[in-house]
């Protein structure tokens, strides 16, 4: 079979193992759907972390700008 498909024996065993997981005959790994969901959740998690980091930087920048404006206003009022 491996020669027929041009793959290694290990690849065939991997395909059979994954088919058994997907069919519920095995429970020692993730199904294809679970792997897809995990990949999607990891991408979403990375995007959310990036958005959080951007918001942190923006909040720090705005706080710095507000402080600079207050300091400048105090000097002008004197």
C-alpha cells in the first residue's frame, strides 16, 4: 500500500490511527475536527493577545499625553 501511494509505512500507520480517532475507535489523541478547532482557537488567542498588547500601548501613550497636557497647563496657569 505504501508503495502504491508513494508514501512511507509510517504515513500509512498515521492515517489509520487518525481514521480510528475520527471514528471513535481510539481515544488517545485528537480527532481531525478537534485539531482544526484547536488550530482556530490558537490563531484567535494569538490575535487577541496582539490586540491586548496594542490596547496596553495605546492606554500608556494616552496616559502619557494626558500627563504632559496637565503639566503644560499647570505651567501656563502660573
